[in-house]
């Protein structure tokens, strides 16, 4: 595998319990290598013409590029939002040992 084979996917959830449930499902199902349920944050966005101000929880997933579409599809199915944030970018530099572990399915 080469650098770029691993993607960083960022999303948010309305609470820690829901975030943990979905992250666990994605990792256990082999769709994400690992995931972190991170910091509480405050999000501002427009929804249906109205400015929203919401408390959310940040989630970061590491996903093999070959599994991205499956992971993003399952994330959409499991996510409580109608239109969840799913933003991913390639990891341009990855430690060789970590990448070997990730490419082995995190085992």
C-alpha cells in the first residue's frame, strides 16, 4: 500500500452515545479501520432556510480508500441526520507501521 490509501473521514453526531454506536458498528464491520469520538463542539449552519446553532460531537474515522464508498453508505444509513456531514481527504503521510496495520484490517 502507498500513502493516500488511507482516508480521514470527518463527521458529527448529536450526542456521544449515538456516535459511539455508529463508530463501533463501522469498525466492527470492517468498514473503518478505527474511529475516535472526539470533542464536543458547537456547529452553526443553515437548514431549511434557518440558521441553526447545535451542540454536536466530532467523529474522525480512518478508512481504507477501497472501503470508502461502503463506509460512507453505511454511515448515511446509520446516521440520525437527514444529511450528515461526510467529508474525507487522503492521508498524505502515514507511518509505515500504522499503514501496514491499517491495511491488515486493523488486526
